[in-house]
C-alpha cells in the first residue's frame, strides 16, 4: 500500500498548494504570468486553456448554472464534454469536478488537472497487481502506463482518465471474483458500478473502446 499512499499524498499536496500543469497562462501577456512556477504555457494545449479551464472557472464564478451560454448558445452541461461544471446527478460520477464544487476555482483546477493521473496510477497499479506480484515492478509499470505521451498529454481530458477508470474497473471485477468474504465482494462490486458510470460518462468512444 506504499505506492497508493504516495500517490494520494502527492495529489493532496499539489491540490493544497494550488499547483496544476495548466497552460492558461498563454492567455495573459508575459508580464502578467506571475503564477507560472516552471516551464512555459504550451500552445498545443489550446483545448485546455481556451475551452476547458475558462468554462470551468466561469461555472464556479456564476454559481454553477445549469444552462450557461457557451459562445452564442446556451449549453446543457449535463451532456457536454470539456465545458463547464454541472451540479446534476452526473456530478456524482465526475470526481475530476468535485474540486470545483467543494474547493473553489484554484484548487478545483488542481484537482481536475491531477485526477486523471491519480486514477490512472491507482487503477493500473491495482489491475497489474493481479498479474505482477511484485509491488516495485507493479509501481514502475503503473508509472509507465500513466505517463506515456499518449496517455498523459494528448488533450484537455487526457486518455489517462479513461485508462484509469477502465483499469480500476477491471481490478474490481477480478477482485470481486477472488475474495472470500461476501461483504468484500459486495463492496468491490459497488465500487465497480461507480467506476463503470465514471468510465461511461467520459463520453469519448475512440479512447473508451480501445481501453
């Protein structure tokens, strides 16, 4: 359990310090990028800094409206991907949105940025643990799976979140079939249902089908 503990503590520390990898600084003139700690905003992340982050922060500022105006039309956020935060039932299955709902815009941005990596590290670690019985090797493989360029850096909502949910769901299914205690099997099954809903609501078939 050392690896999951390190992942969770690291994520909590980054959220507490309000640190993310957002490129939203690209929208500000260089002289006003006082919040930039390291590196440079990347233009290739335009989906993130031009759409996702501004929409999410706007949702917080407006009190999470159900149908905010995005561009020239009101948009139902219950079904929209990468645009604003919904307080409908779907919010329960979007852990990456919980930070905005509970902690405000700055820490919400940190939660939404690091959650895909966190769930991917934990999910792949749990799934690979059924195959590779050595914690050190399992941890290393989870890091490789999570931080490959495709998984981690492709888009505003990286494939890492889809891989993480899928791997964690697979681990729950396997775990529920091998545990001997009924209570443990029920708990793993319930967690699996939750993860299946999270996986489904990501709503990006090219990633979900391949996973």
